[in-house]
């Protein structure tokens, strides 16, 4: 029997031991004046989990992460990090967490080495300068002034500072923005290594592939609310797979048992709930009739499809809401 017992996750309904929960959010609201940026969200993140917060611009991701970092107070609701209040217990929480803000700030005239050394002097049990700079592949840029770093190198230096104290919890707000594909992959490796060592990671990103590759679970925010959540493969399963092709030599089309047919210009598109069965039926039909399916493609939905679907719904809601607001 665990000390704090078992509880159903408010995000995906799974049973979780409260001893394993490192980040708890219950009914979080955060307003800026009249405007409510976060509108009552709840989530639980387990020790060693990598959780990605996704959402359109202005959805409330940075606000949520900053409340968890203790940089902003909640307007209402309850937030705990490592069982502590990130604002009231800041002195206890801060040394156990690493933070990479969306817009970090450096003193431009200091070198990379000097910047890391200043941070080391403020950090409990820091890694060595060489070790942390090697980790983010900046070992050969130690003596360069920070203002001369490229955008992607600057993000890597911020990552180095965030992980300097071997944090138990790491907050990464759009960590790979501005990085080239090789640096991005390198950053993913660093994050995976930290996670293997037991670090809990909360990440925001606009790169949906990044969330698909790294995250154990994701939550998609829209207008201050969480509108979809779960393991990436489960979130993706909410949308059908797509089979598409151009039909040559006939305009007869088969009925696929688990699919809906759409027409997209001269392409035939099926949205399928059972990709393997529908694709098998289609290919059998084509082979039997000696029919050529040009540019055939079959793929499950992606996180990007889910994201776009959610973003499109939002636009529609806005359009529908407008006349109400005028009245
Ligand atoms: P992005 O993907 O663009 O970074 P986000 O999901 O991180 O967006 P937030 O930065 O949390 O979104 O912003 C949520 C909303 O709150 C936005 O409409 C933003 O304009 C507003 N907002 C954020 N900070 C403030 C502030 N200090 N004062 C007033 N409004 C703010």
C-alpha cells in the first residue's frame, strides 16, 4: 500500500500511484487582468515521464509552465512540483528543477565558459563546465562571446544551464526553436539521457515530430483548456488513417468496409478506421480488375493531423461565437 494511495489521472483516466506523481495541477486558472489565459486545467505527471504540452499560439502553454516554475502565481487552482508549492516553497523547489525559458537572457559580452561558470557558482552540485558544454556540443565554443553565438547555439547554451544542476524536474519551453535538424536531434538525445536517469521533463513545442518522438504523453491546449491528451499513439488513433491514389483507366470505385470516401481534386481519398483491412480489400479489388492505382499512399494519422483538426475546430468555434458576442 502506498503512502498517498492511488488516484485516477484527471488527464487520461489511468490509475497512478500518487507517490510517483512529480507534477500535480488541479483546476489551474491564470488571468492577466480581464483575460483568462489558462481556464481550469488539471494534469498529473509521473516521475521519469516526458510530457509535452502542445497547442496553437496563445493557447496558454508558456503561462502554464511559468506557473509550474514559480515565475507566475496561479489565479486559482492548485499546483504542486515535487509535492511543494512552486511559489511559496520556491527556495526548496528551485534547486531541484531546471528551467529553459522561451526567451532566455544572457550578458552578451561574457564568453560561453564565463556564463557557465557564473551559473555554476549559483548551483548546488553542478556538473563541470567541460562536461556540460560537451553534452550540448559547445565544447569548441567555450571562449566565444555569447553575443556571437548563432540562435541555435544560444538555445544549446540555455539547455546546458538548465541541466547544470542535474535537475529532478526539467522544464523546457520550446527548446529546439532555431536549431538545425542535427542540433535538434542532439538535443533529443540529451533529453532522453536525462529521462533515462530519472529526470521528469515537461516540454512545450511546436514541432509535432519532436513530441511524437520524445513524449510519453502529450496534452493539446486550445484557448486555455486541454482538449486532447494521452500517449501520442492514442491521441493519433482518434483520427482515421488515410488511403489515397489517382485512379487510371476506370471511374468505378470499390466500397471499403471501414472507410469513408472523399474526393480531393483528381485524387481519391478514403478515411479508414481499419487501415490494414481496407488496404487489403482495395489492393485485391485493383489486382482482380487489373486496375492501376497511381501515387498510392496509405498512412495512419499523425499528431500534426490531430493538431490541425483541433486548430480548425477552434476557428469554426470563433466564427460561430462572433454573432453572439455582438448581440
Ligand atoms: P506560444 O505558442 O505563442 O508561445 P502559448 O501557448 O505559450 O503561446 P501563452 O504565452 O501562455 O501562450 O499566452 C496565452 C495568452 O495569454 C496569450 O493570448 C497571450 O497574449 C496572453 N498573455 C501572456 N502573457 C501575458 C501578459 N503578461 N499580459 C497579458 N497577456 C498575456
